[in-house]
């Protein structure tokens, strides 16, 4: 990414995080980790810039050179021609410090009450990739912004090692998913598939 920072006025990250917490308290919302964590790292992106990556994201190559000409990088986890259409992932992204895109997204979080009984299956749509995807057209309007196709930052794990373009892959094993029945079912299906595959080759 470019070394030049946006000229947008800056607000201490701690103040913004405290505002998010106060918004939750005002709406009698529990301070869920699954909701607070995404809000928190969006604030720090605006304050400090750099790269963010989930703990279950695996870097395959240094993205510095590829992203050198951009001030905002929002990798797509789903391309326009995929089922469901274009979708911005929130497992990895980067920007210069003070980029106005993050201020807009954080303002959205602050102004939108989050239900206290929000199920874990709705986290992605509320404060995860769904939130970033709702702002993707705004992102396109910024100069030096890039939303790279899925093959760069969200290459499927099974293809990532053989791809000459892949910069990283997301293993999608976030801890917040553990309480979801759907997530546990998917994990059981994957484990069963690993056990059955060797038998099929015999």
C-alpha cells in the first residue's frame, strides 16, 4: 500500500471503541465477543492502518509488493460470478492510516442497534463480511482502492498451494462459530470426508 496517509481528521481509537461500548450499553446489548471484536479491529484500522488478518488466515506470500499502489485493499471472498454475487471478506484487508472508508463503516456500527438475541449465524451479516459488503460500492469510489478477486487473498485451501497468484487462504475456523449447530455439522462432514477419501482411493 501507499505510504501516504489520508488527510481525514483522526480520532483516538480508544475513544471510538468506548463509543461502541456505550452504544451497546444504551441498547441493553450484551458485550458479545463476536460483535465487539470486529468493531474493535475496524477502529484500529482507521487509527493505525496496516494489514489485518484473522488468526485462522494463512499468508502464503508477502502482499506488500502486490498492494503497493493502493491505499485501501478489500479482498473479495466471493466473485461477482459466484453464487450469491460479489462479497467482501473480513478475514483479511489493509489500508493506510486514517482512511475515510473505516470511519464510514464504524459510523454504521455506532448508528445501528444490534439485537441482544442475535444468533451466531447472523454475526457475518451484522458485523462481519456482510457489513463490509454493504459498503463495497462506497469503497469503489475512493481513489487507489482495490477489491482483488477471490483468487488472490481467498484462494480455496485445496488450491492455494498450487496457485501462482494466491497471497493467502482462509481456513474459516473462527472460534465464534463453535456454538453454531450448522458449523459443527460442517466440521463433522469435513472430518468424515477426510476419513472416507483414503478408502475410496484403495
